[in-house]
C-alpha cells in the first residue's frame, strides 16, 4: 500500500513550479530586441546540446522503389539511409505540371501504426500536393514499414520507441536523437531533388509528429517554417496532470533553469511558426495558450510578431480537418501560394499496401538491412572496447557527478518516528527520512519483539534495499547474527509507490507508465531519478552511522541491486546482492531492455559497468 503515494508526484510538481517561477522572471526581463536575440541563442544552444548526432553523414543511397500516379500528383516511393544500412521509408508527393522548383513540406508522422499511410496524414499530404507543394512524408522506426521488432512481437509504436530508448540511454543516446537524425537526412534527400526549392522547406506533423516538428524546427536551420499540432503545451502542465509522454518527447536537460516547451519554438525564431491544439486534447490547452504567448512575446521583440500563429480545433487529440486547413492557410501565406486554403475534394487516401516502399511492407525483409538491435550491439561493443579503467577515487567522483549527487556524503537527514507495523508477529519500526526538500522516504527496522519508537544504538547493520517493497520482502528475511536489519523504500517503491499517474496499470516495468514517467522528468531536469534513489540510500547510511553503526552492508535483491551497488561504491559500504547483477551492457543488448529506464544513468556505459563496480566494492 502506498502510504506516501503522492510524494514523488508532488516532488516533481514542486520542481517544475519552481522552474516556472524562474522562467517567468527571465521572460519578464526581456524588454528589447537585443535581449530577445540573446534569449533565442540561449535556448537554441540548450536544445541542440540535448542531442549527440553522428559526426559524419553516410551516403543516402536513395532509390525510387515505385511510383503511384494520382489525379493532380504522383507519389514516389523513396528509401534512403540515415545511418549505414538503416533504411528510412517515405512517400514523395510531386504535383503535376511543375515548371520551377516548388516549396516543400517535410511531413513527420505521429504515433500511428500505419505510419505514412494513416488517413489524416495522407489527407494532409495530398492536399499540400494539390496546392503546389512537394511533400515528403517519412516514417519513424517502430511504425509502418519500419517496425524493428515485427508485428508478431506486439512491440511497436510508443512501446518500441520507449524500449529502444532505455537501451540507448546508457550509451548517452535517446530515441529522439535517432528520429531527428532521420529527419535531417530526409532534408538532405529533399535538397537533391530538382523539384524542390531548398530555401522553402517547411515541417509539419501531428501528435508525435508535432513533437518532431518542434524539435526539427529547433535544431535544423534549413527549415523555413513549422506547424506543430497537438503537442505544444507546457512540461509543467504535463507534470501536474500526471501525463507520461513518449521517449522522444524528452529533450534531456531542456527544463533546467526555467526551460520550457515553448523554447523549442523560440529556438527557431524568427521563422514563421503556427501552434495548433484541440479543445479536448489530453495535451492541456491552457499550456498551449501559455506557450503561444511566450513565443509571441519573443517574436514581437524581434520585430516579427506577425509570424506566430495560434489555432484551437473543436475536437479531441488528432489532426482534424480544422487544423489541416488552417495549416494550409498559414503555409500558403508565407510561401506566397495562392491555393484554395481548403481541403480539395479530390483528396482520397490510398490503401496502405499501395504506399509500400518495400516489397513486403517491412524493412526487415530488405537485403542488407541493419536493425536498431544490430546497431546498438555495435555501439555497445565499441563503447566497452574504448572505455578506459579509472582509479577508484576518480571513478567514484565521476559516478557521483553522473548521478547528480554532491561530492560529500549527505548529512544525516531529519526523520520522523512513525507507528510500528505488526506484520503477523514480525514488527517493523518505521521512520520517515526527509532526504531532500519535498522528498520523504520510509526506513524500517525488523524486530521479533515489539519494535522501537526510536533508533536504538547500533554497531553492525544490514540495510535492505528492496526489489519493490521493503516491508513485505523483509518479513521473510532472517537478520544476520548480531546485526540489526533495516530496510528502506527508496523513492518510487513500497510506501512511496505513486498512487496516481496513469492508474490503468500499476506495472512497475511497463515502458510507458509511472516509473518511466518520473525517470523521464529527471532527464528533462538534468537530475537523474536513479541519482535521487541513491541519495535516499546514502541518507539512510548517514543516519545509521550517526547512531553508532560502524559497519553497514547493503543487502539487496531484484532491481534494488542497482541503486544499492551505486550507494555501496560511493559510501564505501558492503554489498550483498541476492544474486549477481547482470551487466548494463547485457541489458542494452537484450531486445526487451529488462532494466527499467529509472535505473539507468545516461551515458553510464561510457564510464563503467556493474561488474567493475561490484569488484571494486568487494575489494
């Protein structure tokens, strides 16, 4: 039972509210064009710092796999390579009768299983083409023809993106990096086409495509304008509303020091941008309006207030005709197109198979195709091979920095003495540790008699770090002779397991629910969630030492072995897992990514791995 089930949620709400206050002060300070220009450069640098793209571009090796002729335009089936052997499938819509290079739209798909063949997306792309645009609609991996696990696996779309992202995270990468890079290479391809005016390439997308539109706009200077739909709100609203978002919607570190979602668009200033939402969208329309006003202010200071558009559709989440037609009007205005602005009557979506770029509708059947699994395996091997062993003290310092933990061990925390829990003849003394502002975690002492309302004098101690719930797991444990057995529910487990956030499932290891959600917020803030968990354990160690403990061994099981190992190494404590911990490298190689994202520090494999730390702790 989650006795303190709102503590993690409110911890992050308070973090983002404080961040919002910093932001408001910063925005109020912008009072002239020079200040606005400086702010644009700041946010542009912040967003671009979140992504570590490949240093070199591989040959596109693009080919036209087929053509579909439609009234008023043709569709070319394009395959290009964003990474060596890693194909991207896309449909290029080319209007009839072009006599000169035309304006173009890079259309990035939202989270639809059928990718570029989704009804609303086809309608948008056909309509743009009928108004004179060349449109390139590309598919994300995990969708359409680019499923990496295969349909029979049941892993696709959001689940595939999130599982792949947690496998990439120890390498210092995310799904977002890969998806933006696919788009960057898509623009490279567009610039090879004589039908396209390279100075007039816009980007448009809805939902997950709205995310990618915003990110591409922020990092790619070759895009001349953008319209993200059904995505822009504020990270604060998402946090307050307990809304987990997809892995690519988390640009690492971009919420630091007042950063917000609106900055993704401000980074593209002063190029035209249209922000669109829906009245009944789960992306909070209040945040959409707030983002618009923030973007508008910066553009007005720059002298381009007329380049920011805002529109709300009357429906729920989705690229409805209302949003599509308003986007046509906005793009036509700034592209100088005298189109109808409406959706032409000739628009008629085609069956998915007619848009296939591959013979069987799957890149997995392409000769020479390399999957994300193969590329990850190569990256893991190279990272392990090139990693240099560090002296223990230097490694300890770097690991603490990676986890966001101060160099000095935390002081003993303030604690509360709670009611003793009788668990059928086993008594659990309960203490509530205030490990940092707004964070409280329970610590327990297992006793066969009556329990304690104080922390008794100690000598040798075992501190149990659980898999999921310290009390229930400690009930069946036998304390070592002459040692007190304590346990701790580090943030997010046991009594601190969140009782909100996507309540339809309480599955800890799910790739898209509460544990993933809070780990994502840590990434946004540049404060790893796993670092907070280690801090909770280190705080308990400091408190036990204050009460006389001369020797502390961290007894642990399941996923608790990860934060316990980090804490043992940093604090110089003993480490006693119930079984050896599989290496992080092996977890990245496993297609299902068995370790939750919340246990994986970004870039950890560049520094060390679990076996190396365990050996140092044992020594």
